[in-house]
C-alpha cells in the first residue's frame, strides 16, 4: 500500500468548519449533507474544538438539550489532538487507535485544513487492498 500524506487526503475535500456560536441543529444538517461524522469548530480561524456524532448523542440528546438552541461551542470536544498535514497517514491512524477516537483534525499553523477519519481510512485502504489482491490473482492465472 502506498504511504499517503495527510495533506493529500485533506486536498480531496474542503474542511467542514463551524463557528463556536453555530447551532447544533445547523451543524448536524451540514454534517449529514456532507456525509461526514465530525466537524471542526473555530474561533476566528483557530481550531478550538471538534463536534462529532458522539458529542451530538451524549452531550445534546442524552442531556435533553434542544439542538435548535444549543451552540456547538457549548457541547464540542475542546482542544482535540491534531496532526500536521505533512505527517504520514499511518501516524493519524496510530493516534486514533491510541486515543480511542475516530477523527483527527489536520491543522497547519493553528488553522484547520481537513479532517481524517477511520471511515475514510478504511474505505481508501480497503480499495487499495482489493486492487492489490486482484492484481496478484490475475498474475497467478
């Protein structure tokens, strides 16, 4: 499998970013529309948090908060671990495994440029693995 940089992964899709005062209901709609499980929360241009599906479930729904009145900055995960875009993809996978989380913001100079997730990782690497297996099978025939 090829060693990919996080910059190449981030370049595929614009970052999903929200201001701290965005309403959870609006954030959830955007996450659904973009088919992503997390967004980055900023104050100005600086990353201050991450809002994930688990945050919506545990910090909003389970606590009985109204998503149409709750600001994402009040229920986000503050100061998440981040990774520089020039690091290899495998470093992000290691971070997610060690930290037991599924999303890592890709940040350069304090500014979010993308997000890497286990879901994206599995899809891309799985596709490459299938291609490798198909090539090996074709060579054996």
